[in-house]
C-alpha cells in the first residue's frame, strides 16, 4: 500500500486564531502533527497552506509545505489543489490529517489508508469510535454515523442516529452509536470530483461536508479505529489539555 498524507493548515481559526503556530512545549502545533504523520508508513507528508508564515515554519523544521489558494472553503478543497500541484493521479491514495491533531496515533493513519486501499468501490474511507456516554450522544458537535452490514456509511448526522424509538437512552445497555472521527482517506479522483461539485442540500443543512459524497452516490468505507483518537485542539482549553498530556514528550 502506498499513500500520501496532506495536512491542511491555515491561520484563520475562529476559536483559536493562529493555532497552527502556537507552542506545545518547544514545538509548534503543526510540527507535532507533522511528526505524528512522519511516524506512519506514508510515502510523503505535505502541509497545504495559504499562509506564508506557516509555510516558512514548516520548512524550518524540515517538512514540506505547498502554497494553496486563500479562497478555499474547506480542507478537502485545499487538498484537492495540493493533489494537482503534486501531479498525483486519480488513483493516488491521500490521507487528510487535520492540522490540529497532535495526538493522532500513526497506526490510525495507516489503518484508514489500508481501508481505502482494500475497498476498491469506495471513494473515501473514514473511522468511528463507539459512543457510550449519553452526554456525548446528545452533543451536536459529536457527529454520529450509521453503517451498513458491509461497513459502508449510510448517513452522518449531528442528531441521535439511530433514534431509539420506544425506549429511553438509559435503558439501552449495548452501545448502538458510533461517533465519526474526521480522519479521511481519499482517492485523488474522488477528491477532485468533490471539489468540483457545489455543496449539496443535506451537507448544507447538517454542515457536514462528507454528506456531499453520499448525496452524489459515492461510497464511504467505515471501520472502528484501531486505537482511541484523542480530541484535537480547537480552543484555549484544548491547548492546555493537550500541553499537559504531551509535557513528557515536549
């Protein structure tokens, strides 16, 4: 299996501006993410950014950065442009690692790439983790996914799916819910088609871009993550939490 990792990164974060270059110990957030990626079996790791400052920082610690348009509305669009810059064929496997995931297990990067490689019908592959806490289940920021028997995604939602009709959540002892993890492996051709397609109605309603793939008839292969993936860095509180967890590595 051969695949490439692309890390979309920008300075304009609403809740934590400039987070890519914030320090965790002696290293920036984006450097920690790159180091996680480099510990995988990926053939290459590239940061796709619209920021000269991020690009300089990335090159400064010896990683590769490519400059992309500042007008992209999603990380997927940025990665599609990166694929064109790199000259990758439509069959090339690309893993999208978010630039705020410094605790991503490298094994999960290899897993999601392997899932896409093994399922030749899939345009995309992604992972989930079981939900066992009712608070998380009710949280609209925790995206839920339901899957078919063959593992393909049927639907993603911020609502509780499946809905436990006829019983309360507390009465259900077997975990029936899956939290979607925003780690994707794409075939470059599917990513280019995605970027060329306008946002779809369900995507716009739920604010979940993966629904564009489903609405346009593309298959998303899903599997339970081989390791628990800790939450990323979106807020100052997240930065403190991750800094404490990584204090020994720093």
